[in-house]
C-alpha cells in the first residue's frame, strides 16, 4: 500500500484534493453486488502528529458528511470542516495530543473511487 498524490489525468474526478491510498491491485474488493473493484483508492486527511509509540491515533469515519475534511475547509466545495468545533489544537479532540485520521468512503467521490471515476479496464466511468 502506498501513499499517492493526485494522479495527472484529464478527468477532474480522478484528481483528489487529499492524499490517497490505493488498494486492490493484488486482490480486488468484492462488492455486495458481487462486482470486483480493482484498483481503488481511498482519500483521507490527517491532523496532528503520530507519536513514536503510535498510540495517539483517532480514526474518524463519516457517514452523513460526504468527505474526509473533518477539521479543515474542503478545497473543492469551500465548505468548512464538519467537526471544526471539536477537532483542532486545544479543542475536545486536541490535535496537539492526538493524531486524527478521517477517510472518505468508496463511492464518496472527492478523491475516493466512485461512480464517476475512470475504470482503468475500460477507460470509461464506473457509473
């Protein structure tokens, strides 16, 4: 698994505004519908610093928010982070103490593989 930056393509959908991790090159992901997805990417944002013991990480998973920008302005939509009041230096989830990771979901677009992403096997959008 490798951290990647935005890929250079003609398709704006394939140019995430966040770092991404790529999966599925060696083992495709079987979706509930039975379709295999390979490769796919998940966009994420991090806040704070991971300590040497790697014991200060907090994973925030979103369900209703639509993106990985939990504590920073979304560079695509311009919307503020959806938990900016909770996450940051000196806040309830203090990024001076904790390393916060928020990932997008498959299909969530905004950097993660979704219906408008290019299927590398066909060169056309998945959706």
